[in-house]
C-alpha cells in the first residue's frame, strides 16, 4: 500500500519549482497544411486563396479545463498542469504555484485509493510536526459537481502564527478511484491560493 505514496513524494520533489505555467512561444499554426510558428497573442497575417488578407491571433482563456477519461477540472492558466505516470495503473496530475499552493490528483485504475488517505496525510505533515507545528484534524467532505462525494481529512498546522492547511480525500469504487490532495499556505489564503483550490474543487468531476 505504501508504494503509490512514496512515488508521489518522489514526483513532487522532482517537479516542484520547475514552473508549470504555459509558455507563450513555440505554438504551431497550421492552415491548409502550411505550418507557421507563432506566439500567443501575436498577430499573424494570412492571405487566403481568394486574396483576402486575414489577421489571426492565437490566445488562451484565463481558465483552462483538464479533461480525460476519468476526471475533469478547471485551473488558472498561470499555473499549468503537469501529468505523470508514476506506476502501473496510477497517473498523477499536479497544479502547483511557486509559493507552495496547489493540488494533486492521483487516478487509480487497479485499486481503490481510499485506504491511502491517512498514510498520505501522515507523510505530508510529519516533518512539520517534528519541527513543532501543532495539528488540528477534522473530517472533510465535498460533494462534487458530478454528484459523487469526496471523503477524507483536513489538517490545519499552526506554528508561531503561521498556518498551513492540507486536505486529503478520495472517491473509490471496485479496483479504481481518485485521490486528491490540496495544499494551502497561510500567506495566500485570500490571494492566489484559496481561489486556486476553490476553482479546482468546485469544478472537479469524476466520470463514471
């Protein structure tokens, strides 16, 4: 049971801080098999077959949607999304800001991850507890847009006026399920962190 979690930790350490924001360059615009490199928001003029000069601009909406065969959710394009296959039957999608706020979704296609909730939380907070943070734990439930309910635990860690909030929850079925983790740093409660996490949780859908 521990293997998926430690793989998660390794992936988090290796990818955190690299920056998941979308790059503005190196997009390809393909019109009638003609390929041209173009940057986001860069005006590009294209002459149609009838001689009409068209101005084309490639842009992205501020709110992006991640969707696959199992889940969908929304996130701010400023952060981007990183997808990793961390083991047979386990895929991870992570959205993380440079200040430590973010969320992780692990998709399991060969086991119900509900039994990993306490293990995941324990590993997330153990170093902070050793350092001296005080823990307040409470149950956590969230009804999803798609009708299912995420169930798990929420821990608030406090140290000298600073708070860090972790939530770990899951929705599982027979030999499959979804495990989610959210991380919220004290300095970002009312800035980027809380809106980022709320957007994810309020838009999360599990496809069954």
